[in-house]
């Protein structure tokens, strides 16, 4: 349906709308065209597109969005500006994600320009002539990270309504910004040190809407300057971000008065304060008059020794407090300002998430005598090493609790009947007497926590727990009882070298199991204990040798689809030796053992030898990755449905593939071969690769000298060929590459690249018909 609508739109547009990347070779854009766009991701080269624009006379829109640096050359920029200098009636110009470093001075010829977008470009400097674009209404410079200054002529853009400088590195604003009376959106104002570009210039911008960031407030000398910004009069700002960059020694009272003068209007919805240098906040922060405020972030206020009273912000939903180096206590004033005429409503009536992060001096959190946080769903406390306690009690709506690296914490966890997700990390001695009844996800780190939780599982037998992650427990402990919780679907065990879990009976409910740096006593994984696991990952288990399967004709694991074995140096065989001996004659295997296995990855297993019976054991296998397994020397009898084969760092296997036809009868679609194989000097030989292949990638062949086209010519489905990091590759033997090839990519092959770039007569005819050719990430056709 989308294609039909597009076709209809293009038909109705006729010659007035042109998408440059849809032009054919030699096509020219009509002089009547009014709107032009170009997408470099197409196959139409930039130079050809600019040549096709020679007839353009009166376009209104010119969009060149996204050009990779690899396809940009020094000749392109002058060609662009020569073209644009003729398009004096242009209204809209965009170079988003374009590697232009500067605009030409001739930009001021585009006197009718209304919209200029340079977002995510490589712009370093803007010319003073930009100020002559009197009709410009929108200037977008978002994420121009190399841009540090705006031209002083900006003050002449009196019709400018939208200025977006987010993500730039502006050092200060240009002088005279207060003259831009029509400005409705100003993403950021970077306070300068002089009167002409100081914070007072904000006073003249009464119409700005939406979000405003004021940065480098440390350049404000006294409260009277801040007062002249006239923040209370800006009725349409709903998001305000205040930023200080310097925390040098200052007058705390002066800082507080400056912030007091920056008080915004009461319709504010979001407030963020970062780097404030005072010891206390002014009274307006947290005042109950801000009844629409939903988000509040206080960060890096390293001198503050107390938090403002925030409990009376009736609409506040999200509160984030971080990097308060001097704060030691959170007391009752945090909930309610007793010195003011606060209402008697329950503190924080709408708060849903509360985050404390990196509070190095925070020791005490006083509980409030009355109920608080009636709607709190998420409570996170990160890196508060001095915190002892206590937590608020009876958080009836709490769903997620995170405690990370609070090593002195010694208290009971807050009770919450609705807690569904719990993460506890560190050496803290929090007491977990029982698991929340609705708990779905539990992640615990450290010996004390692991022991405590396993004991709680024993006593409580949770009925809702679906995910369990345990990590960093070097003690000799065992999983409780004879069975995992019946509700558990996913189990992860990391860095628990002496952990043992029950093998007495099958765990029929578990669907995903990951074991990493754990279970050193286990040499063979008993797959029969987990008959319904769909995903199994075993990583860096140093004594693991194989998967244990009972040698029975009717043992089948119908659910396992994804199997990964990584970093197990003693892992020898996919299935145990007992199984291999029983079925050494393949005709003895009447029922596939792994009938649903879809993806298999074996990586960094120095002793692994390829399992020759994989064809019958896993007939549905489609994706096979073998990485850095030096003992793998062959790929006999691949499964019939294998589509994706990736081999890396397996020299014996690569040498075998290069000299044999074992892949010829396979149904592979994608083949990747990567890794140093010193003996391979020519690849591929005739008959080496399957005719079904659509994509071939060769990486890191240090001795490869010749690409044999005769070994590729029969690949009538091949669409993509990529060759990378073959420094000695210099020859292309044979007549030509397959006619089906649509993309050829050569990177890190300097000898062959030279022939491509110079269009050597011995090489170029073999590739000239390929639609897209890239050399070192630069498109040359």
C-alpha cells in the first residue's frame, strides 16, 4: 500500500518533485523542478547528482541529508556552493548529517531562505554573511559537536523564530541576542562574560516557548544580572535546565540569590539543576505553587548540605538526586517545610520514581512519622557507601527496588506487597526475611545476599518468580531443596565457582539458562535435567568438557533452539563421549537429539573438535558460528538447512575449506571467513563454494594474493562480496565476477585498491558492471 501511494504521489508531482537517488544514469533534473532531495544511501553518486542539477533554476527546496565521510571529497563542497549560488529563490536548505566543515560566504545570496538545517554535520564555523539572511526563520544546528561559536551577525536575523543549538560546544552566545524579538524556540543560552552576551540578553526574549537550557551560569556575577533575565515573565517555558560548569570557591549566599532571581513561572513542568554551587537552595524550589511540575533533577550540587522541601509538589512523578558530596542527612524537611504554610496532604502524593545516585557522605535517611510516597513504583539507590539506613516503611505501590554498592547499609528492606523487580548488589547487610509475594525478577550480587536469598527461596517457595540472576559468590553453596521454583523461566549464574544446583530431578519449567565463570565442579552439563530449555549459554566454565546426553534412542530435546559455548578450554565435544561411542555409526541414530536447534555458537574452545554427526543430531540448524577453535579441521556433513556459516580464527578449518569441495553441496546463503591463515594464497578454488551463496565476506587473510573469479563465476545468486584486511591481495584471476553481484566492498587491501581507483585495464573490466563498488569505505561507482 505504501509503495502504491508513493507511486501515485510521484506521478502527481511530475517534474516538480525529484528524489535524486532515483535518477537514472545520465538523467538531468528539469528546470521546472521546485523541490529536490538526495539520499546518498542510494546508488547514485554525489557528483553525478550535482551534474544532474545543472538545469535547475528556481527550486524552493534543496535537501542533501546524510553523506558518509568516506564518500566526501574536497571537490564536492565547491561544487555544491557553485550550484547553490545560482538558486537564489531557495526557501529550504538542509545539509543534515553532511560532512561540511563550513558554509561559503556566498550563502547570503540566498536572501529568500526561510529554513536552514545543518544538524549533525561537521560544521566548525559559520560565516558572518549568515547575518544577511534577513528572512531566515529556522536555524537548526543540533549535534554540530565541532561548532564552538556563532557569528556576531546573528543579531541581525530579526525574523528568526527557531534556533536549536543542542549538542554543540558553544563557548558563549554572540552579542545582541536580545534583538531577536521573534524568537519562539531557543534550545540553549550559553552565558557569556560580557554585558553584550550576558544573561541580561535573555530579558528581551519574551516569546520563547518550550524547553530552555541556561548554561555557564557561573558567569553571572550578581543577582541583579540574573533579575534582568526576567524569567518569571516567560510564560510559555515548561522545561527549564540550569547549568553551572565551575565549582570554584564562591560566595554561597550570592549563589543562592542568583538562583532565586532565576525563578521561572509556575506553569513549569520539568526542572533540572546541575552544578549549583550554593550550600542551600532558595525557597522557590519545591514550593507548592509549582503544581504542574512532574520531573525534577538535582545533580552535582556538591556544596549543598541539605535538600529542599519537595514533598508538597503535588504533581511530581519523577525525582532524581545525584552527586551531592556534602549531604549527610535526609530528614523530615525533605518531606515538608514546617516553616511555611504547607498543606496537610500526604508528602509526595504523585511520585512514581525516586533515584539517589552517588551520595558519598549520605549516612542517614530519617523515616517520616506519617505515610509517604503513596504511589512510588521505583526506588533506586546507587553508590551511597556511607548510608546506614533507614528506609521508608510500607511502600504499598513499590514495584521495583534497586540497591547498588551501599556497603554500610544495615536495615530491613522496605515492605511492599507489589514489588515485582528487586536488584541488590554489594556487601551491604540488608535483611531479607521474606521475598515479596509478587516478585517476578530478582538479581543479587555478593555472598551475603546470595545466601540470604537462597535461604528465603527455601522458606517461601515463591510462586511468581520468573527471572533469577545470582553473581559474585565464591562460597560453597547449593541451590535450596530438590527443585527450582516452578514459576522460574530464566536463570543466570555468574561468578559462582563453587555453586551447585540440584540435579536430582528434571526442571521442566526453565526456558533459559546462562552459566558464566561458575560451577567448577561440573565437567559435563546434564542436558537431560533441563528438557524444555530453549536457550543455553555456557561461558568460561574451565572444567566443562561436553553436554551430557543419555545414550538412548528416544532421548530428544525438542525445545533447545539457541546454544552457545564460549571460553571453555577443555570443552571437547558438543555431546558426551558416551553418546559419540553409541552413535559412531550414523545409521544408529534414528531420532534427532536436538531437532529444534536453530543457532549454534562455539567460541574460544581450544580443545573443541567439530561434531561429525551434527547433520543428523540437529537437522534444523540454520546458523553456525565457530570462532577461535584451532582444533576444528573440517565441516563434513553439515545440516541440510544451514544458511549462515561464520568461521573465525580456525586455521585448520580454513585451510580445509580452501582446498576442498565440502561446502559445495550445502545450502549456505551467507559465508564469513575471518582469521589469519598463512597458507592460503588463492581463494576460492573452482567448486569450493555452494551455488546458493548470496553473500561472501573474507577478512584478515595476510597471505592471500589472488581472488580467483573462476571460483565465483558459478555463484549465480551472489549479491554481495566483501574483502577486508588482506594486505597482499593484488590479483584477480579469471574472466569476471558473477553478473548477479550488486555490491563489491574492498577495505584494507592497498594493492588491489590501487587497481580499482585507477581503473586498471586488466582489472576494471571484471568489475565495471557492478552497481555499487566501495573502496576503503568510499563509493567509487
